C-alpha cells in the first residue's frame, strides 16, 4: 500500500507544477515563484533566487523587482542547478511612477561619512539568504505613525539629484517611541553607525530581511530570536536624520522592495509645513 502511495507521489512530481504570481507587478514589487520541486532556482533578468521547501508542501522563492527595473516584459524561468531553463512564465513590470522629493539637509549632515565597516556590514546583511523561514504574513507596522516618505521616491539633496531612491518607509513617530519587529526572525545587526545611526537588522529567513534606522536606544541584542511585534528599540534621530522618525525597509534576496506589499500606511496630512524627516537616501 505504502509502495503505491510513493509511486503516486513520484508521478505527481514528474508532472511538475510551476506558478508565478502576480504576472503583472509594479517596480519595487515581489513575485512569488512556486514549484513542486525545491531543488531548483528561479531567474529573471539575470537575477537568480533560491526556492525553499515549505511546510504546506512544494517550494517557494521570492523574486524581487528592483525600483529601478525598466518597465516591460520579462521572463521568469525555473532553472536547474546547471542553470538550464525548465519552465518559464511571462511577466510584466509596470512603471510605479515614483515621485521625486527634495530634502534640505545641513552641510554637516551631507558631509557625514559611513563608520568603518558600516557599508560592508549592511551590504552583507542585505545579501543574507538563510534556510530557516521565520516570517509569516501579514507583517506588522513597526510604529503607528503616518508615512512621511514612501518607498521609491527619487531623492534630491538640496536640489541635487543623488541618483538614489528611497529604499524603505519613513514613519513619523515621537522620539523614544517603541519600535517593533515587523515579523519573526534572528537579529543580525545591533550597531551605532554614522550614516544609518542606531541600526537594527533582522533576518526573517529564506531571503527576507528588515532594517530599522536612526534609533535612539536598542532593546535587543545580536543573535536574539524575536517574534513579530517584539520591541527591538526606540525611535531617534541618529545618523543622517534631521528629526525623530523611523526609517525601515524590507529586502528580498538582496533587493530593497516596497514595504507597502505587506504594511499599508496612511500618508501624513500635508496641511501645515511638515517637519523635515529626512532619512539618508539609502
Ligand atoms: Zn527613509
């Protein structure tokens, strides 16, 4: 009986399933790539991501679409370990029409240099892809304040284009308000940096990470395992920041993606002259 059952599974596997959702995505979005076989990877426009076995069966990988990806038609391919294409799906990347934002920053702030190792530590973190999945949806907002700057905004500093876009969300929050983990994960960075300021970075597993900047105080340590909603630190204005706020961002397989896919926030009302809540353009 068991024998027949196993044969049944084997034939189901050979009639392999492959699924990409959604098939139309905005710049900064994420495509979910599912396959019945976890021994594979997926490729789109030269970027390769791993697929991981899931508790509910099958394998899942998250393909990030960078904010700067050219709108148009692309192919997502399921590939074997030698890079051979097994199956493919046609997807369309749409222009997200990101706005432009000028930030007035002081000369002192504009001259800030990263701490020794800051750039490298953050880059290494963003590219972390670990096997164990801690994240579950939905994610939680880390603070309750409104959104002062959305993802993808093209940044100018004092009128000069920086060539950078905003890699996360800026949320208004009073100084020293608690900041909560958006999902469960392992705390990888708890550091005071010159540019990022007080920084916490969490690996949620299987290529999903989150980062929190400009904090005034920390409430966790490197190596700690946190649950969604755990307080990890407090809002500040450290690093390249001109007023207390929280900058946070989500990285998927090394690429900054739009947190709005997980956490919807209201934009702050623009009636009065809003206080500058510039984060660095990172
Ligand atoms: Zn920011």
